[in-house]
């Protein structure tokens, strides 16, 4: 009998507290993210995705997974997407396209 009470104390009470915590904090609304900040975060993530895709494409071409024609077609499409994203970021006044190109060249040269 004492073993059961000990198990209840050691496992039951912490489990009950853990399960009830969301109910206690449920009434507090989560802070809403700033719409401009969220949009900028989305653009920055899209920019990084575009740069990664370009790097992956270059790597696939160098390894021989892509033909010259496929590489040129895909690279042109990715560059158009990247330019659109970077232009949107630049229009928001955050950074310039020249800075972005220089940063990409530095990271490309390091890898």
C-alpha cells in the first residue's frame, strides 16, 4: 500500500501539474507578430532558400547530374526568383542589391 502512495506522489502529482499548466496559461493571448516584421522574415527566409537552391544547382551541375541546357534553364529561373526577392527586400530599405551580390560572392568563394 505504501508503495502505491509513493508512486502516486512521485509520478502522479508532477504529471497532474504538467497536464494542468496549459489550462492555467490559456487565458493569455499570444502576442501578435508585427505584419511588416513577419513579411520581412518571410522574405529573408525566401532569399536564403533561393541562395541554397542556386548553390545546390551549381553543385549538381559540377558533379554531372545535369546537362548544360537543363543547368542554364534552371539557373535562369532561380536567378529570376532571387532577383525578385532581393528587389523586394531592397525596396523595403533594408539592404541594397549590390550588398547582397557581394555577400553571395563572399559565401560562394568560401565554400
